[in-house]
C-alpha cells in the first residue's frame, strides 16, 4: 500500500515534534480524525499532564484529550525512537530570535536531523511537514538539505512540505479544524500527500505552488497586524500630545462601512509571532540587497511603546505630586493578550523592567498568570482588592482580562494609565 493510500485510510502513525501551543492542538485534531499520534516533548511535566488527560492551554478540551489518551490514539513521549514507525512527521518547534534579533533556527535544525535519522533508520518514505514560522526559503534551504545529507532523495526516500500554523491560543471560535490550512510542497508528490493528511481533519486546505509562498503568506498575515498596530500606536502618541482621545477617533472611523478596518493601540506587542515575524523577513530581505524599511519602522514603533507607557506613568504620578522613584505601581495583566496565561514576548516584561529601573516598586495582578519573571526578578500575582489598591500609587492596565473588576479600579481614585481603554464605561461608577 502506498503512503498516500495509507493516509487516506488513516492507517498510519503520526509524529508531532513539539507539543506546545501549536503541536498539541494539531496532535489532538489528528488523533480525533482517526490517526494514531505520538508527540515528542522534552518537558516531562507536560508529558505527565497530557498522560493524565489535562488541557495544557486555554481553549483546549481536557475531556477530549483524556478520551484520546484512553483510546490509545494520543500519547506523549520523550524518546525520539518512539517516532520511528511514524509515516508523517510534523515539526512544531519554536523559532525565536537571537539576542541580536536574527533568526534562531536551532530547534528546526535539530528536528530536521531527528526526522532524517528516523527516515533513514525506518527505511521507508515519510512525509515531513514543517509548521514552525520562519522566513521564505527555510523549508527548501535549511530543512531539505538536512534530510538529504546522507544521500536520501526527495519524492523517493522522503516527502517535504510547509504548512504554517494558524493557532490563536484561547480563541474558541477559530481552531485548526475550521481555519483554512495553507500548504506548499517541495514537489508535486509532497503537496498531494500533505493535502490528503490535513484534509482528514481540516475543513479547507489551500494548496499553493511552493513552500516559499506558504512561508511568505504566514509572515504577511502577522506583519499586516503588526504594521497596522504600529500605525495606531503612533497615532495614539500624537493624539496624547494633542489632547484627543485616540480610542474615540478609531471608533468614529470604524463606523465607515467600507475601506477601513479598526486596529487598537496598546503598550506593545506580545506572543510568539507578531513581534518576531517582521525581523525574520527583514533578515532574509538583506540577502537580496533589500531593506524592508516600512516593516522595520513599524517594529521600532511597537518596540518603543513600553517606553511611552512609562512616560505616561511618570506624568500621572507627577499630577498627584509624586515621583516614579519610590512609588508603588500595580500592573494589571501580564499575559500578552486577554483570556490566556501566555506571557511570550509580553510588553509587560519590558514595562516592569523600565519601572523598576527608575526605582518604582512594581507588583502585578493577573488571574491567568500566578508567577511572572521580568528583569531577573520573579513576581507573584497579588489579589485585586481595596487593600491592594489603597497601597498603590498608580495602576497600569496592560492586558484587559474580562475577569478583572475595572469598576473597583475606577472607584479607588488612584491614578490609572489605561493602555487598553478598559475603563471606558466604568469611569466614575
């Protein structure tokens, strides 16, 4: 039986390398579609939680995971040898930036080497799909040569495709199954296999002509958001000087039924993708003697926002006759977005660092993040109550969780820097 026929009959074993925010939801969907799935995960604590049928991330269904584990369709392993019999290998590893903001593909390279060893040792063709976000050319220029390093041949010994993750942690409306899945094969045989695999549990697959198109499309999706957020962040800074409410301005513009899409300002960008992706593309563009000036400018604006917010805190404290040094500042929300406990690239970390550097005593409240590290210090979430607010000189709304009592904050009378417009409608209550 060919690999394509085996995929169509669900008669294969699927290996997922990395069970993070991308890999675990993918593993669950594939297992629920009838495939047997083994996830490779280095973190023993994560493996333990998965084996116990626990949902590691917001928006996931623990009962569903428990059922799949009990049925033997889903398991997590710390041994790459357990993926030897897998017919499909999905790479879902992090792609962070180096300290100099260059792409760090160490995890991707490690996963590619693991795949090459598994294919060679198993002595039968496998489909390798990269889901990790990276610059155009990563699949063909980085992963493919590592798979070929011992003489294996594309479309004979292995198949290779790129299908970017489109996971939005905590989003209960859009998930893997109902979000269109882009895929680009390194060869026609590869695209056909990838489309058959994803088509088993995704409502719509969108095949593009190459991995490079899929890689660039993924970057475009996130850069589009980053650039537009930078635009309104810059507008916020101007409106602040002019004494104009930027949120009212955007709301007014959004009443136009065509030609406008509202984006909202904030204290900076968080999460793995949007703050990182522009730098991946900018780095690659330099290889072609091209400067992505517009995109890089947007990145600079967004990176600067914690500094702007620090200035707002200084101003609010000055209005009540206090300086930043020695003041007690409460941060409300340190997750990178509402409704989740994910703190990757959160602007709250830089804000805590800046405030602490100027001598402020910083604490935070976040119902989703019990412990938080920033500036080399570990903080623990404090209760949000009248006693906590009485002890504060200023509060900063960084992440607008619905679970926070903004009415209590408004009634406290302490100075508030509201970077999310969370207090609109509750001020003065």
